[in-house]
C-alpha cells in the first residue's frame, strides 16, 4: 500500500500525467470512428491508474456520491420504463463518469496545482484545435454519414461543455502565474473566439456573462467598482436567476415577449431554433411520470417522441429522465457548491469559479447535457474551492 501511495503522489503531482489522464474522457465526438480503438485503450489505461490511486486513498466526496446516485436512478428508471436506451452504453458512460469524479477527488488531495495545470493544457489544446477548424470550416464539416454527436471541430457550439470549464481553470492558472490583466483578457479572447464566430445564442450569452463578471473583477485594484465584487459574486443570486429563467422559458412561455432581444440582438428566431415547440411537447410527458421520470431514451427514439435528441434545457431534462427525485439530486449537487464558493468569493479564484458555474448553468437553459464530463470537473473543482483556491493563490510579492 505504501508503494501504491507513492505511485499516486508521483502520478498526480505531475501536470503532464494529469493532462494525459483527463484527455481520454474529453474525446471530441468527431473522433469516434477514426480513433475509437486508440481512445478505448487510452481510457482503459487511465482508469487502471485512477483505480490504483483510489485504492491508495479510498475516499469519495459527497458531490461524487450524489452524481453517482443520479446515474443509478437514471438506470433504474430506464429499466423500469423500458424506454429502450442501451444499458451497456449507459454502464460504460457511468464508469467513465465515476472515474473522472474519482480522478478530480484524488488530484485535489494530491496536488491542486497539478490538477489545474493539467486541465488547462488538456482543454486548452482541444479549444485551440476547435478554433482552427472553425476558421477553416466556418459553416461546419460535412460528414458522411452524418454524426449528430460531432458538436466539435467546426460543427457547432456543443464545445461550450469544454470552453466554460477551461475559462475557469485558465483564470486560476493565470492568477497563480501572476499574469497581467491584459494577458488574461487576451487568453480569454482566444479561447472564446470560436463561440462568437459560429454564434450559438446560448453560448454567446453564457460566455459573455462569464467575461463580464471576469472583467468586473479585473477592475478591483484600480477602480471603485472592485469593492462591490463580493456582492456581485453571490452563488445564491446566480441560482435564483437560473430558476427565474427556467420559469420564464418553460412555465410562463415568455420568449415571445423578448422578441426584440432574440431577433435583433441574438439574430435568432423567437422560437429559439424550435426549442419553444420542443418544450411544449416535453411538458406533458414530464407530467405523466412526474415523481421518477421516464428514463433515458436513445436519440432516434427521442426524435420520434418529441422531434429532438434531447429536451434542450437541463432542468427539464432532469424532470423528463428522473422526475422530481432526480431533479432533487441535481439541485442537491448544486447546493453543495454554495458554501465553498461563498467562502472563497472575495478571492480572484473563487470569484472565477462561481462565474463559471453560473455561465455553465446559463448555457444549459438551452441545452440538456445534465452532466457532460467537463462540467463534472468544473463542479468538483468548485466543490473543493476551499482547497483549490488557497493552493493556487499567488505568493505575495516581496
């Protein structure tokens, strides 16, 4: 066991090793066929290393347990409802989720700096590749046969699941390295460029919200606005804003009242690319199995049922899949982030993490990836903010 622990400390103390452990979990969908066997082997090796680290220090965070409970509930309801999802694929995804969560748990305990540096390298490379392909194919790549999961490499802005966690770790990394404010802004601009080029409305709103909060923080040292940072960065207020947006979009069906903003500023139709019609179709299905949900559906079955591959709203997707019980687990997971983020909000690192969580949830009002793997990493880092933020805090100038 002592040798195993030494291996764990050595492995998770290296930013390069951490980057290589995370990389197979963040595979772009476009690489599914071409590099499938490479990624399977790579992920297998990564999981063996993660399992070894866990055996050396067998401990799970409360957040990891809640995320696992959601997945178990989703599987149980899928079997009970007979909704047709491939359970073998679900099990593989669940194991991947569990491994990623354990990896973050172990990395935080071993070396938070290596965690942030490794994620910065891993996600940064992916986003730079995405930017290059967006510039080369601004209208998207034509794939034959079409692959609806390839929201990367110039196709769409599903890469927001990569970019917002990256913005958080980039802020932490630059803060730790004492980058100048203009260097940080330049890095953020490069990472955000593909979002504005392809103009995904939800993505633009989410990234803009993060950048606005980020820019406000940079004013602290030289501007009176800085003293209001603690009031602006309030995760409770952020959550209330997300809840209000959900009520406006889904319950009160208010997009038509914001037609000027939607059509003239975001240049989208008032139906939000068909989402309002989709939400109206999903709502009665939610009501049929309100307590425990409908279980998971295959994409083709979901298209036949409501005309889309998912519900395009994270809270509505929780209700559809797992009912009020699953939504409760999701909300409980988010609630675990309140205490650490509020305790660290007056530091730059805590502020950046809270802004990233808010931006992620803002984007998920038009998407429904309940727990995409990069979001897992972001939520867990936020959960550990009281360890990560002090570890990344730059040493005082002499």
